[in-house]
C-alpha cells in the first residue's frame, strides 16, 4: 500500500525520483527502495515525505482514504 501511494503521489506532482530524494536529503537509490517496497523510511523521513507531498502519514500508510484538506495543511504548518 505505502509503495503504491508513494509512487502515485510523486508522479501526480510530476517529480522525478532523484529530485524527490534531493528534497528529502537522501540518495535516489534509497528512495527507489521505498517505491520498490524493499525498505521503509524511518519516522523522520516518512514525515518529510508526507510534508513534501502535502498528504498525511496516515494516508501514505493506508490508514485513511483522503488527502489532507488545504485548511488542514495550513493548520499543520502554523
């Protein structure tokens, strides 16, 4: 579930794996392993992924079905 949502959200934003990895301060190879389901990000990186994609960690992990609303994202950033 995580790897599918991760890839879908990244491609929806039209960001390459290497560009996305750079935003997370990790290597492209490390990021690719997340999308392949070979490894999982630690909690800190998982939180960064959710922030960059504008979704919740729960959404990425399959615990909810919808993205954060714009208002919810604004509240989190405040």
